[in-house]
């Protein structure tokens, strides 16, 4: 995992997708790393049959025991 987090730390931005606003533990750790290093984080979401990027508003752990359904995301309404 440290290899992936190193790649995140060296990135200019992070883009990820969710499964109904839910991510696994690995994506959660990548997002938290990006936020810690003030790297912009965006979510790729489908809206009205089109994919768009949304800025991440928050990410919160919902189930520490389930690494697949680990955290829930919330996005800002502005489309990039």
C-alpha cells in the first residue's frame, strides 16, 4: 500500500470513483493522504447519463470492519 500512497503524494490531483458514494479502505487511505498533502481530490460521477468530475466535500468511515464498504463520500454540487 505504501507504493500507492507514495504515488498519491507525488501527484498533482487525485480522481476516483465510488459505488453509490461508498469506497473501500484502500481508496479511503489514498483520499486521506491526498487531503493531508493538500492535493485536490475529485470524484467521477454519472449524472443524467453523463460523467462529470465533482470536488470532494467529505469522506467518513462508516464501517471499520468492512474494508469493501469502508467509507462514504460527499461531493460538492459544482461540476468542473
